[in-house]
């Protein structure tokens, strides 16, 4: 039997032999890869919410979302400071994560991060072509900062998706004691990335929510497929 190992149990009547089964798969390093059902459910739930929200956003921004964008743009503070969290969502973030994982001897993380960018971009562009939600400047008055695009589909925010996906992938590899604080720090960083994109006039608030769902779903799927140590 594949993946089976013999076991021996002793008792008063002598020795009995049985078979103990182990269900596991081999990862890129040749060691057993651990897959969690929670990651599969996370990917499925976030993916369904991402697609569903995209369908709702195709109808255009409601009044409360327009007001929220204006409020964010009035309270954005220094643009030079906001550009720092924006970098966490640029496309180079995931390849850099993969390279750092290779140098740290984390082959599964390297593989997952290497696959993350094409997966995220494929799901992002695919939904953008279907939802075709206009950018803020196309449907309302919005101040554009820092070369924010005025044309093209708006849903979802790719910057938020990349920052969230990177956080989802990296967290399980941190020391267990540090994970709660790391989750909070990553959530704040991804939130600031989305906030920056709204402040710049590149996205509406629900675009950021969609980006967070996309990043969560992609990260959960890759954690499940590639496995954890």
C-alpha cells in the first residue's frame, strides 16, 4: 500500500502485526508537505466573495462610496509618506519574496511566491475585463495624484491584492510566537496600500475590498496547493 508502514503491537497473547497509513505528499525539498483544509476553504470563500463583489461593482459606485472616496482624499496627509506602503503592492513584491525565500532555504515559499504574480494578475485582469468598472475620474470628480490612472477598469485594486497575497504566504513561515503581531502588522500594511490607492484617485473603496479578497484567495490557494513545511 502506497504511503503505508508496518507497525508492531505487543500484548499478553503475543505479537500482532498491522499497517499504519500516512497520507502526505512530497514538496519541492523532498520532505512531506502539510496541506490544511482551512487554506482550501479560505481560498474558496474569498474567491466566491471576490467574484460576487465584482458583479455588484459593475453597476457603478453608490453614493456612500463616492462620499467615502472624497473623505479619504481630504484626509490623506502627506503624499510622500503614503508612497511607502504603496510599494508593498507593486509587482516586484512577490518576486522579491520568492528570492528571499530561496536565500532563506524555504523552497515551498519560494515556489508559492513565484507562482503568485501570474496567478494574481490572471485573476485580476480576467475580472477587470468582465466587470469593466470605470475609474473614479470617469464617473465623478476625483483628484488624481502621483500618476494615478484615469482610464481603464478599476475593480479590483491590484496593489492591495499583491500586498495581501504576500502577507498570506509569508505568515506561516514566521515563528509561532510572532504570528499574531505579524498578522496585525501585515493587515495594517495592506490596508495602508489600499488607502493610498483611494487617496491617489486610482480606485474606489470597494476596489480595495476586492483586491484584499483576491489576494487572500490567491494566497490561500497557493498555500494549499504547494503545501507548508
